[in-house]
């Protein structure tokens, strides 16, 4: 006797019977066959968690499986890759990364989202749960790989924290084989350093987050981020272009940035007022210089772009101590003092940085001011 169901309906019925339902979904809402999040599921999970997307955190959740898989392909994710994700939100991109076989460490600043995400992974892709960790915190505070190891305070997959999402399950079912958090933490410490950054970043923090993680996580070799289209243009801009500026130069210090795709507004909830784009950055095989040279290069870059319409000599005059010092610095770098900062390449700025360090050592240019030290990334928010 046949069931009377079409093959597609038999598959769906089998999925419903045998799949573990996401406990954060209302009754009657089941995960899609792929395990990824669709529009209905994104809204349902957000409602179940009492989450309303906020502009302050730049929350626009992706609800299209094709889009997150496209991001994963653009990032070149393969099985075994070590990935750090910033702002995983409800887990749309996270699930796609895990689907591709990556091991993912996610940094989430919003506590409700960070608490819910591990259970979403276990419910929708249980075979990948051991390849996922989430750290509650601000990505701008990451200073080394050690900050990506969930501590007993940060770890988001403890039974106590999961009980609110799994009322029918108790301690021992969260960490397989009844492993303690200490045992899990020791295992996490053995994870290799991440080599890829993949993220959907809000426009207001995109550039600072990218630059900060590239600085503090030297193991990162590839970056693939989805950002506001305007931010993407600035990151990938070439010297002399209208969008070339501080973000372009500072990103180029680390590697070559390229815009590799456009993302429509309709794949987000809520729908944003701007278009998004994908940017890929591959880190240089060798660093351009040490910490001191990076600071010097970024400093002269900030000053040069602080007054875009002026010549380089005029822009650097007050900061360097006078016209004579500014002229000497620029000419010692082999640059015409009458050009504007937006025409200089990253190599030109690095050369200026080298000359700046030399002239400061000789006492020709005043030391870096403490207030400037506090504003090392000044201009990065201008994206």
C-alpha cells in the first residue's frame, strides 16, 4: 500500500518526524530541510526570544539561504577551515559556515542572541555543534586568540544558560558525554588560530572591526565581509578616486581589498535603507612593517586626509611643526609637496611613515601627542 504522498511530501514528512525541532520556534513551525534559516524562521525565532532588531547594534538579519551560501562560496570556505565570525545574530551565516565544514568561533555582543545561538545550532545542525563556540563580547575588545576561547563566564553552551531554551532537557545533554565546561575549555584552547574572518557587519562599526581584528589576529589570512555598499567602495578604492580615503589606506596596509559582489535589500529583515556588498581582503604574504611603522603610517594618513582639499604640504604643516618640516618630510619620501593626500598610494604613505620615524628620532618633528595615541583609528568611522 502506498502512502498517497508525493516524493517531496514524503521527504517533508520524514524530516518532520525525525528532525529535532528548534525549541525557540513556536508550535507548528519546523526547520527547513536544509537546516538554514528562512524568512518565517528568522521572524519566529526573534519573536520567541523577544528580540526586536535595533539600529544601535545595526541588526538586519539575513533570511535567504542562497545569500549566505553565496557568502560562504565567496569566502572560499572549505571543510576544516578555522573561521571567526563577528555578529552572528540569529545564526543564518553561522549555519552556512558550519554546513561547509568550517569550525566557527563567533563573537556576539547581544546577550540574548549569544545565549540562544548554541541551541539553534544544536537543534538545526546537531552534527556541527562540536565545531562551534560563541563568545559574548565586543569584537573591538579582542586582543588575541585567547579572547576567542569562551571562559566559564563567557561560554554560552552551559546547561544553566540553555535551560531557558530547552525546558525539557537537563544538564548532561548539552555537552556530549557529560563533559564539564573545564574539559570543553581545554579542548577549545587546542583549536588552531583562525585563518578566516567572515561576517555581516553593521556600517557604523565595519571598518574599525576589520582593522582591529587584522591587527590583533595575525593568523587571519582572508577576510570576507558583507557591509554597506558605500563602505565596500571605500575599502576597495584606488588612489585618486572619489571614495579613496583613510579606510582605503589602512585596509591596504594589511592586504588587497576587492569588492566581489552586491547583495540586494530584500534578503534582510528588517529591510535596510541601503544596498550591501561583499568585500574580500587577502592579507599580504609579508607584513609591511612593524607596530611602530604602522602607527606612523596611520598617523600621517589621518593628518593628510584630515584636510582633503589642501596640498600635502599644507595639510601636514601645523602637525609637523611648520612648513619647513612638512616640506622636508614629504621630499625625503620622494613625493611632490604640492600633491594632495588622496593621490598617494599605500606605498607612498608607508615611505612617509619611515621618514617620519627617522625625523622624530632626530628631533626634527615633534613626538606623537598622547591625544593622537588615543585616536589611533581616527577616521576609520568615516565610512
